[in-house]
């Protein structure tokens, strides 16, 4: 059932996105290739995280399960947001979905008025979800119940998209420090969880302790390395892109009188 829902959702998103680009004004098409590439890559990463073979391996390997979380928390969302899909998806909705498009414009306006409250709330939401879903009893329940497992991954992806949307908004409105602080805080959460998994003296999750304890502990430690190392590498790359974009923007707004003059 979940496989059918996944395929249906993927087809729906892709068709809506394609229809939205077809309705995009010509003045916005200059940025089309880069945005389409970013969104397409993020969408592909999401499918890899949720579909076989990784989903099948994650049923018996905590390391594979944690790799899913890294992809959904730190890799796919910044790529999806970099594609700026909101307005494109809104254009791709059926013509009768005018209220949805108006709601999207209203949400963007409300976000601009809210200032730093939205990034702060987005960070708090993601950190809370990470902590809650990795509590052993909750995590094991999600492993054993496919519907709960799907809800876990959906909330991870949605919260991280919200976080990166807030990060992109803060950077676009001249608040690079806020954007970088959000990325840094998300990285701290990944570091804390990964370190706890690596340094634990016994397996946390009975659902993955079906083999001998030493193998289960080794699997957990490798899972912690994946969360600690790979998630932070992805976040560091995203932070570097933010800094590069910010510096590039500064280069365009510096008054000419402040630029060094060439010596005759």
C-alpha cells in the first residue's frame, strides 16, 4: 500500500512541476536549467531514500535506516528548496486550485513579516522531531509498523524542507547570520545524535538487536558515524554555498567608490 502511495505521490509531484514550468513566464526561464537540476536531484534523492533497495535493507540494518534519515534531513531538502519549487508547483495546479495559489502567496508574505521567528521555529521543530523519533520505544514502533515508519520519514522531510525554506528566506532578505546559525544548529543536532549512537555501550533499539549483541552494537556505531559524519558534510556543503552566495551578492552591491582603483 505504501509503495502505491509513494508512486502516486511521485507521479503527482513530477507532473505538477512540469506543468508549472510550462506556465512559467518567459522572463523567469533564464534560471530554469539550474533550478530544474536542483529540484530533480533532490526529488531523486528522496525517492532513493524511501524506495527499494535502501528501504528493504533498512528493515534489518540500522546503518541503512540512518542513511535514510541523513538523505531526508540533510541532502534532499536543500536541493529541493534550491529548485524554488513553490511558485512553480502552484502554477502547475489545476486552474480550479486558485485558493491554493493565493494561500501560497499569503504564506510567503506572512513569512517575510515574521522575521527571524520562522527560522527559529523551523529549527526547533526539526530538532524536536529528531529527538522524539529516535527515542528507542518510538523508533522501534516505527520499524515494526509501516504506517508509522512512513509518518516518521514524512515528518523528517517536511520539517527539513521548512527549515531550508526558512534558511533560504533569511539569506535572501539579508540575514546570512541567521541562515548560517540555523544550519549550524541543525548540524549540532546531527552531531549529538551520532555521537550518542557511537559512544553507547549497548544497542538502543531491540528491533535491530535480533543478532548477537556485538554485531548489533557495531551496526549502531556505524549508524552513528553516518549521522555524525555524512550529515554534517552535507550541511557544511550547504553552508559553503550560502556563504558563497552571500559574498557574491555583496560584490554586486558594494559602491564603486569603495572599490580599489586601478593605478594609472
